[in-house]
C-alpha cells in the first residue's frame, strides 16, 4: 500500500497466474467490432480476449465481456481504468501479440455456461524491456520511422525463429452464452471484498473500534475508515498503527488518499479519539481478484 502520487510509477509487468490478465498488457490491437462466426466458438472468443488484453486493446477486450458485467462498468470507465498505449508502441506490441500461445486444458459446464482452463505462453515483457526502451511510450513513439520499422522487423524475426523468452502459466475463465455468441463472465457485480481486522496483542491499554468491519467495492472506488481509540490508562499512550494488506503481491493496488494515522498517535488518558483514513482501490486491479485483507496492527510505544 502506498500514497497516491500525481506522477504514478509505471505499472510493473506481473507473471503470476492469478493475475494473468495484468501480465497480458502490451498494446492496442484492432479486432472486429461486429460479432462473427468465431464468437460462437468459446475457445476462439477466449483466445481473442486474451490477445486483446495482452495487446492492451481494452476497447476490443470489452466487446468480449458479458452483458451482465458491462452493466456494472461501462466502456469508458473500463478503458480509463485499465489504460491504453498509443502511437508506435501499439504497433510493436501488436507484433508481439501474434506470438501468444494458448492451449485449452479442460472445458466443463452446461450448454450455456462453461469453465475453460487454459495453459498460456506469452512473450515475456520484462525480458523484452531492454529492446523496447523499458516500454517507455515517449521514447518508442519518438523513434524515426526507419528505426521503428527495423524494430518491428526484429520482433517479427525473433517471433518466427521462436527466440522470445516466454512467460507461462495456467488460468481458468468462465464464459456465458448470449444468443449464439460466447462472452467472458468476470462477475464484476460481486465487487471486491475488503474485510478489516484489528491486532491488539501489543497494545493492552487501548479499546479500538472500527466504523465498519468490511467493504465491498468496485475498482476505482474510494472508501473511508474511522478508528475510535479509547485509552483506559491513567497516562497518555502513544501507539504506532501498522497496515498489513494481503495478499502482499497485490498490496500496492490499495492506495492511501489521506491518512490521519501514518505517524504514531497519542491518546490522552481516559479519553476516546477518532482517526480517519481514506483509501482507493485502484481501477487497474487485476481481473479475478475478489478479496483483499486489511489488518491494523497496534504497537504501544509508551
């Protein structure tokens, strides 16, 4: 978890299967805007969706998302939250997306709803970063046309030779049938659950209450937590309040907007004081994340 900054760091490429879709970000590809016969094949729909998300073409990816999900998040919000590239970086990543490999491992379900498990191999964006100026869109887009062409030709040659370093993993997707077409069901309506917990084992003189024990949010939403701290001791108590977000791998997707207890706080004897913190669940939270756990750890300093 970290403070929001107006100058956000570039999103890191991730290689863990649970956040597979976040790994699959590279550019914006052009896909058909109208349904086609391929939409009637769930495997081909899933392949198109995966390649669109790898290509960072979230306009195209949105077309393959279920109608139920689209009721929760419209196209503009989805595209803004996920982020897109522009200019030459699109072309470079389009070339890479041609070499995404997807193998269906298992399909199970009913005629109108299936779960598909896939194995994927994708060009590893981290390994390719030195060749692509660390994915800096300003530097890539500023390349002269002749250098841009040479870079595309180099990527094409490496792809045909099979010399890309590849990332791989497995992931399961749910698809639903709408009329005759298959769509990816992400269950956005379920939101992201954030249960809160207090660890008071290192602060015995305090009674602490939360304004709310659990939040259910959509990515991009802001929420506020109020801590009511009562000191039963006869002297002031200073306490440091720690924050533990789990799973730790995705902790940075929960940002501080404003926090009144980042520094140690002092509660006067036999008094109750309130401290508030405002957070934002990032819109770029990887698909498939349904819960983050937030624990407050209270360490009495005196």
